[in-house]
C-alpha cells in the first residue's frame, strides 16, 4: 500500500472527531434527531475510514473481529435486557415507566437511553462486521 501522508494525517485528526460526533448523536437522540442507529453507522464509518487509509490488517488490529462479535451480542443483550428488567419491575416488556415509579418521565428517559445504547452498539458492530467481511474477500 502506498503511503499518502496528507490523508493519513488528516484522518488522524478527523477520526476522533467523527467518533465524538457519533457519541453526541447517540446521547442526544432522545432530545432531537439522531439515536442509536445513526450513531452506530457514524461510528462504523470512522472505522471504515481508518481501514481505507491505514489498511485492513491495521484496522483489524485496532478493532478485532472477535470483539465485534461480542459487541453485536452485547448490544442485543442491552436492548432485550432493558425489556426484561421492565418485566421484573412489574411493567410490560419495554415499558419504561416502571424504571422510576415516582417520576415516569425519568423512567422513560432512562429506558430510551439504554435501548438506544443497545441499538447503537449493535448497529456499529454489524456495520463493521459487514465491511470487514466484504473487504477481506480476496485479501491475502
């Protein structure tokens, strides 16, 4: 791979900013546009940019495929676990009001935060897995 110094330097500046923006979209999603799906795609795009600039092998050293598999399962577990916890607290599946019986609006906020976090983690991991699967075809 030919090393281009300008894209490498610029990507070192922009990739952390892209990831920071993904976190903003993730945690601002219940107040405005955004949420877990959008944040997951933005985060995965930062990893894809890293792989395009520094190479697939280097990217897989940073984000290991085994870790991606764990993240897919963890995101689904957070999402489903939020619903199961609401069942144990006496509500319906994914009824967030039971998370704070005194202030149901706070419970709604907390429930959405966890559900969107699970979605964001899952989407980011699945998008990275898809990219690595297709980019790795014919590699090596």
